């Protein structure tokens, strides 16, 4: 069965507004060998936990908070002094060298930090994330971005790559205390994600994009007493799973997710992927997730740039608030993204067949 059809067959049919969410969607836990044999999971259309790759193989498993601060002190942090558990939570912007001492201070409410890792920071950290599991499945920007974001002299356009990383929240480092939670949401662009848990345990709620009409960003999926405010939630097909240190969670583009840290500190690294998912029926007119991602980015570009008009139409909020994400660069929008799309499309074809190809 196609995944959306299969999910529809599994969706709970509840009676009455007080029915409970059953979390009936299974999030399987698999080894690398099992993933390699599992065609359904290799389609990129289902969430799973990879149990045996990160732990014992990645140097990142030996990280301490002090090591992180000394390695990337210059990276900007969205610092939440009183948690990030609702959509209205607002951060303070600090560089990590200034945020970490605040994070380590004792306080009544748990604190949470998230960092958009730029080109410079990733250059320092990437050696701690090798080897990659199943490189064709976890085909990340290391394999394509320098090929499509190149200057006329053939060298990588580092400012453009840095702009892509920071504007798309492409690489995230997340540090929280016990009890912190990032509110229930789905991402705004059609990139799938993986998250490696490095320190502490974290519980996840995951719901496919097909369940969107039944979901709300104000639902606290970890507090059943709050479900009565959102009776449709009981009908949504969702799952929960706890990720241990040394494990990695994967989930597809546009899936809703909600997290809860079980220990202090909790440290996790998130990377985004494009060009790895098979066709989907839940994306409206764009069955290819990588095409939908491209169109999501083009929509962002259209808010800032117009062909023939040299003036940027959108505000650069980083000029007022240092550390905030800047607008996408014109060269990224008009030159590089169309070239990157061709690479995403070619890789999707290599994984899922010639039928995956769609021309721009």
C-alpha cells in the first residue's frame, strides 16, 4: 500500500470528545543492517530510530559542554531562559561563549538553547560525525552543496553556503535541561531530518503530515490532561518513542514533532536532508518532496528578490538583531538553487527509480 493509504487504514476511529490519543503509529528501532534490507524505511517516508551507528563510532559522543563552547564559541544561540514549550516562547540572542555561562547557572525554570550552525562552525564539527550511516540514504549537503554553489573560478562559494545553512536552519545543535521541550510543530520547508542524541535521553511525539487537519501547535502531547481542549487529536495517527544516547532518529519532511528532555544536559545534533524521499501523495501538486522543498525556497526568495529589480524587497532583521537569520542571498535564489535541484533530482532517481524525475 502507498504510505498515505496505509496510514489512513491505521488511523484510530474514536468515539466522543473525551477519547484519548492512542499513539498507535509504531516508530521502529532498527540496526544499520536492518535498515539496509528494509525497502519501506529506505523510501524515506517513515520515521525510525537507528540504534547502532552513532554510539561508539562518532567522536561527538565524547562531547562535553565545555568542549562545545571552546570549539564553536562564535556561533549564535537562541537562548530560552524559561523553556521553549509554547509557540509564543521568545529567545535571547547570544554567542555561545556568552550563552553557556547563563545556561550553567542554577535557575527555577529549565533552560534551552538551539544553535543554527554556519559554514565555519560545521567545518570545525564535521570531523566528529564520521563515518556516515548508509551514505545513499543519509545523503547530506557534504555530497552536493559544493558542486552547485560554486563561484565562476570553480571554488565553493562559502558565503553562499553559510547563508543557506543559517537561513534554512539546516544544521542545528540543541542543548536543554531536564523538562525542556520544543513546542509541537512541523517545519516550514519539505526537508527530512535526522537527529543524533549525544547526551541525555529525549522523548518524541511524531505525526505524519497527513494528520495536519487534526493537529494544533498548542497541543502539549506529553500532558494527557490537556487533550480535551483538542478533541480531534484523539483521531490523529501519531507515535511516541524515546531516543537514547548514541541513537539517531529520522523523520520525513513536514512531519509534526514534539520533544521532551529527560535529563540534564541533553545534547543533540540535527541535520536536514533533501533528495532522499520517494514520491508522496500528501504534498498537493508536488509529489516529489525535493521539488516541494525547492518551491518552498523559491517562495521565500520571492519575498526578497524580483528579477530585474536590484533592490531587496524584504528587511534584513540581522541588521537590527545581530544573530538573527539574514535573508537568502540573491545568488542563492537565482543561480545556485536551480543547479542544486538538478542534483537532488538525480539522487532521488538513483534511489527510487527513473519515475522520480521532474523537470523544473
